[in-house]
């Protein structure tokens, strides 16, 4: 009988009473490997109450003690690094090397958060007037939670909860029901480390759980990563209930290649950008803009490199691209490939119908390349979230930036060039939160905010870095004079 994963509430593993479940499927094999319960509102409220009660104790826990708890979690994740990576690959589909990369980032997020309690919780000024001092202390607020996505189930929650508990708050993680196993194993490891009960909780489920978390009078704020459509619903609802919100939405990231780019180094970066994690990441390349004379040689080399990519089960050695994470995701990408053909784009490399030996039921799409793409085509405007490279030939940098800024998303954009002036113009003019200069995947490290603009981000303070510290705290200003 397939296991139904449990919730983690107040330091205990709790079976959900809900009879409704969602299948967890290994996307390489099509096999059901677990089931996720659609937890009840009552169970969600139990997690909120546990976090609320724990907050009263946790906020008064010495800052260095909180840092030591985070350090123990970081060390334990290092000890279980390979195990965690394999679980991630099994439930999500990405290659083992990609899973290792995700967990390296996961550990860096926790490591970054260990410095928060001692270094970033206040500042002061003496003698702002005669005999008067002023200071700011950052205080935690209470119970926060995240609604996590399917594409980075190991890492994304750590954009948030280490910073939240590091600053003295308590937290609830709601994993994607599609991929709960990474979080389950993380919580099993954390459970053995002595973190006080109720500080960190986990509730599985769907929209009903998310709504209960937002609507509760005992929660303070929400962090969301997912589609812009759902993100806008979350953001609006959070506003209606007076919650803080940071909402990371969809993306359509443009990769611009200038005529002076070093193709030997540029093409491998493009391949990683578009095909890494099978294109299922918010920093994936979305459209390739070939400027001027670079168009023909770039197109030829991109197709050659795409044809050489090895597709298969991400757990197997030598595999460079795994399956789509779900049947739904595969069908969505296939529908967009069809739309590209119908709208007149030329299919240079067709990844549909790819056969992977030994895995007839896997959700595989091979590398796909389109030429003669127009800026108003669906494959050039909508997020594909699959292994597809649409190529647009543009005459100059101005035309490239005009196309980029006309798109409703603004998560990331990269330029490949040998010109400092071009690089400076690009980073200054392009309306995207994360800019890469000769970098295909502009992913900020943990000490920097994970930025985003336009329909890619709703809110004021991003995940990671100082933004996260500010999101999870409130400034209290104290002005003092002693007689």
C-alpha cells in the first residue's frame, strides 16, 4: 500500500484525517511513489496554534542559541547531502547533479541565516540631540508561512524559513502536493536535532490549506513561489486579510547574444540556461535573441549542442536532462510547441515523441529549437516551462531591449558580449530584477535578494538576504534621554 505522507505539527508527526489524497509520481517512470493528504482546515489551524504558542518562547530565546540551532540543521543537511539529492531527483525528475546543486543552495541559505541573530537585528546613534540617543531594534512578529512550488521543492522553502526563525519568528511550510518527499525528509532530519516544538511545522494540502493559512488571524505573512495567475490571487487575498506578502511569479527570461560574444563559452551557457532542470525554473532561458551577424553561427551551434544532450532518468550517470516533473507540465509544453508550429515558426529540432530506453511511461520531451520566431507568438510571450529554445533574429541592442521590455514578465535577463558599454547599457535599461552579464542563469546567492519586476514579483521585499530579514521583522524606534 502506498504511503500517505504525514504532517509535522508541534514537533510530532501527525496523520491527516482527510480521505482525499493526491498522487506523488516519479516522472521518469510514471510510478506512484507516495500520496499527499489534502489536510483539513482543523489540522491547518492546529499547526497555526502550535506555531503561535511556540513564538512566545522562541522570540525570547537568545539570538546565539537560535543561530546554533540553524548551524545544527545546516550540518545535518551536509551529512545527508546525497540522500536528500536522490529523493529530490526521484520525486521531481531533475538530474542528480541538478539536485545536488539545489541542495548546495539550500545549505547556503541556512548558512546565511545563521548570521542574522547576531549581526542584523538593530542599529543605534548617540547624541542625536543634547543627551538624547536613538536606536532601532528589529523585532519578530509571529507566525509566517510559505506556499512552495514543485520545481525546487528542496530549496525554495529555505529562501524563507531559516530567515524567519533566525529572526525569532515561527514558521509553517506548505509543500507542493506534487513533491512533498523532499520536505518530509528534511523535517525528519530536523526532528532529530532538538529544535523546540512548534518553531517549524509542515502541513500538506491544496487551496483549502493555503486559504486557511492566509485567513487565520494568527498568521502574519505569506511567501509564495509559483505561477503569476495564482500569485495574484494569493497577493490579493493576503492584502484583504492584512498580511505581509512576497509573491514570486512566472517568468519569460530573454537571453541576448551580441555579435562580439565568445560563442565557445556562450553556447554551453545557453544550453544550461534553457535545458537545465528541463526548463522548469523561473530563471530558465525563455527566448534567445540573436543580434546581427551572430544569428547564423549561433543558431547552428545551438542546434548541434541540443542534439548532443543526453535525456533520461536523472538518477542515472551521464544523463544531462531528466523528464518533465508531471504529465500536466508535459502536456502544457507540447501544446505550446504545437502553437509555435501553427503560428509559423520553423521547428529546427523536434523533441516531441522522444523515446528513452527502459522508461516508456516517463514524461519526457527532448530538446526543441524554433527558428523564425516573431515577438508576438505565444512561444515568445508565454512561459513555456519546458526544454524549448525560441530564436528571434534582431538587428541591434535597441530592438532586443524593446522586445524584452514589451513582455509582461521581468524576472531575469542576460546578455553575452565582450563590450563593457553594451553590458552597462543592458543592466541599466532592461526591466528585469536579475541581470546576467555573460551568465546564463542569473541566480543570486543567499546574501542577495532574489529579485523580480513586473508580473514576476508582487510585494516590496524579496526572499533571501537583507530583504528577508526586513520582511520577517518590524523596526521599533526607541528614543532615550536620561535625567
